[in-house]
C-alpha cells in the first residue's frame, strides 16, 4: 500500500504539554498571545521539528534541573508516541509560583 501518514503540530504540542506536566517542579504551562498551543510552540523547518515550551515552576524548584528533566521527558514521550526525534526542545521559564 502506498501513501504517507503524518501527525499534526497540534497533536505534537499536546503530547509535549502532557509530558512536561508530568515533571516534578512544573506547576503549569504558560499560554500567551504568541502563536502557541497551550504553552507549546512547534516549528517545522525542512523536515526538522523544534519545540518551545513555556513553563511555570513551583517555588523552590531548580530551573536548570527542571528544564533538563522537561527536555528529556518530552524527547522520550515523542519518541514513544509519535516515533519522532525533535531537533531541539527549548524550555523557557516564564513564571515561578509564589512561596507557600
């Protein structure tokens, strides 16, 4: 059988968002007026996919540690769910939660 199958950028964004929310220290994804799907922007360029995730952290969470964990979790999740290896997973910390 001939043909192709593809996964929309909205679905990739949803997968990435779900994966990021599972990381300890991530309070939420941050939405904005910039073209993003629930805090995730997917950029496709010449067959390569780059993701940009905007996150809010829990108070006291280490931004570098959480950022690396989000990158790893998103890469693993997309490899498993979409058979996709993104060219880059960029994590932007937009907010930090208030102390409790």
